[in-house]
């Protein structure tokens, strides 16, 4: 029987060979990129994911559609960038001695809270991050690697590959449930809290 590679190892390996989505940009290009991302958030709030187009974002931003496409290959790429930027902007969890359980919960909840107050953005991120566009695949790799890095830091000496896998799977499932509208993001954060603590204690989590 062949041994299947650990999913965390696969994700880490993918991220290791994936170039950072933060390309070297001039000040003018970086400013334009920022404005495109901000315009995309505004479009999502008004039109939702289905109504979002790169062309509409470009128009709102005051640039040509062709210019916008030099930064983002698709609307999924653009939406995934929104999530990536918000994830990177999160402060590191303040570690206290013996607080790995609380720290892990804080990591999982904070990485959902970045879209909790923006339901349209949260729902769009759920769809976009799962897209199979090459650019989204690359961005998903670094998003996953950053999430794992934060979880690993929070776990400290209490981490194992199996626990990392379980926690990432729990987070992904909770995020998907909220994005699909089966629960609010606030309810999802409560579920993340209960489930993560159960996993940390070696107990099967209840819904």
C-alpha cells in the first residue's frame, strides 16, 4: 500500500516553490494595486460576487481594464488578494507561557474575523480561494502556508503534524460553512473556539 503524503507537508512544499504574490512594484504601481483592491471591496459590497468583474473594478478605480488585468488575471485572483492582504495585516498572537490553547483559538478566530464584518467579501473569498486559476492556486498556497505558520507558532511545543492537519481542516470547514451562508461568521468563530479546544484536548469536537 502506498503511503499518502501528509496534507500539511504537501501544502508547505507547494508554498516553498511558489513565488510570493507580493511582486516588486514601483511606488506608482503599488498605489494602483492598492486602489484596485479597495475598489474591488466596494464593488463586492454593492454588487456581490456574481456582479463583480475586473472591468467594473477598473472603471471604479479610474484605470483601463487592460491595466487592471496586468495585476489580476481574474476576479477570483482579485478577491483572493483581498483575503491575503487582510491575513498579512493581522498582528501576531501574543504568546503567554502555557497558553497554547488560547493562542490557537485566537489564531483561528482572527483569521475568520478579517471578513466577519464584511459578509459579501467573506462569501466571495470562500468561492475565490477554491478556484483553480493558476494565479489563485499560487496565492492559495501562500495563504495556507501563512495560516499553518501562525498555528504552528501558537502551538509551540504542543504541536504535531496530525494536530496541525486537524486544526487547518477544522478552520477550512468552518470558513466554508460561513461563506455558504449556513452560519454567520460570528457563529463560525464560536464553532472554531469549541472545536479547536476539543482537538487540543484530544476530544472529538461536537457541531
